[in-house]
C-alpha cells in the first residue's frame, strides 16, 4: 500500500463495476444465473495486465440523477463485491495489485477490506456514513474523498460562482475531519468529482485549473473516463437514459479523449487516473513519458 502513497509517477485505476446499471459498463458481469464473479475477477486481472496498478470495484451505481438508479442495500453490495475482491486477491500472482472498494457504506468498506481490499473510494467524502473515517483510520488504509452535489433527475445542475475554490474549500474540510478521526494525512486522496452535480462548463473549468487542487498537497484522483463532457465533443450520442452498458456502444471517441485528458492532467500533477480503457491510457502516458525523456537529453 505504501507504493500508492510514496510513488511519484501517475497511477492508473481500472474500473470494475459489479452492477447491472452503471452508466457505461453496467451489466457486463450479469448472466441469467446472476452475478458472474469469476468474470469480474478476470476483468480486474486483465486491467492489471494492461497497466492498472489499482482496480476499483464498485457494487453500486453512483449516477442517482439517472432514471431508475437507486441506492443498493448494504447486504446486496457485499454479496456483489466481496467474492470479487477475494478472487482478485487469490489470483493476483504479483501480489502488488491494489484493490479499492467504491462504496459510501462503512459496513461494505469493512467487509471489502476483510476480503482483501486496501483502499476506500467514497464518492460522498464520508458524508453518507459518518463511520467511514473511523474505518479508514482503524485499517490505516488510504481513502479517496470525492466532491459531489445532489442532482435532480431531469434538471441541469446549477452553475458555481467559483467552482474550483468552492470544491477546494469543501475537500479541505472533509480531509480535516478525516485527519481528526485518525486517518494519516498521506492516506487522504482528493477527487474533484468531475460530472457529479456540475455543469459541463464547470467540469472544464475544474480541469483547466486542476493545478490549484494539486496545490493542496493531497494526492489527487481524477475520473473523467467516458463522462458527458467528453461524449459531447466526440460524437458519442448515446442517450443518458439508454440501456447502461448496452452491447455495441462505441466508446472509441470518449476513450481517446480520456487518454488525452489523462496525459494533460498527469503533467499538471494528478496522481491517480480512474479509467475504463486502461490499455489506451497506459499507452498515452508511456508516449508522453518517452517524449519527456527525449527532451531531457537535448
């Protein structure tokens, strides 16, 4: 786990959603017999082979503004996620793959950590479940605190007066509460929450000024992969209310845009990049690193 805290280079976090309804890849591990945990484990290990140092396993869709998306019972979340985490841990021959659990529930987090996870990704920054910070402190594990704002289904988010400063202020306060609960500072990661209760313009402003968030001194996690701000400029016209994870959806354009933003954000100091297409992002980061090395030899 110290490799996440101490490594200076960018890290890729691959997405493994064990849900039927996540926006781009929901349902890929669901069969007539139910959740196919083995296929989810295969996916996680494939992402690791492609260059992911972290895999983020999520048992609950987070886009609650979409029609039909609702919170998932804690027991069901555990049934979805714990066997996958155990399977990854058992089959990871390297022993180096970091497993993150994407949950707002301290109970799910505890069960996931017991199964072999080593990191918590909480999109509510500890607001949904006040015990979350105590769990992270007790396990001495990193925790990602993400900014988000409640959205109303069918209604566009209200714009911010100063999106960057407001989000930095919020995340500093949440980080302070985590520290007060006993989480070590180097275990706290911050995520601006691209796409969560923000207008497209707000999202782009956040990306354009990401150095300010990096300037807080906390490691920054960025999740732009396949988000609406990218689909709007790449010609992916899949409607938000269409079948999530529908077979045949072409993510080529958004994945290319994700890889580009990943490189630009890495150059500005972002440490962890949460992506669906790990192979493409890894190649983009490798090309950028090659250019920098070549330039340093001139």
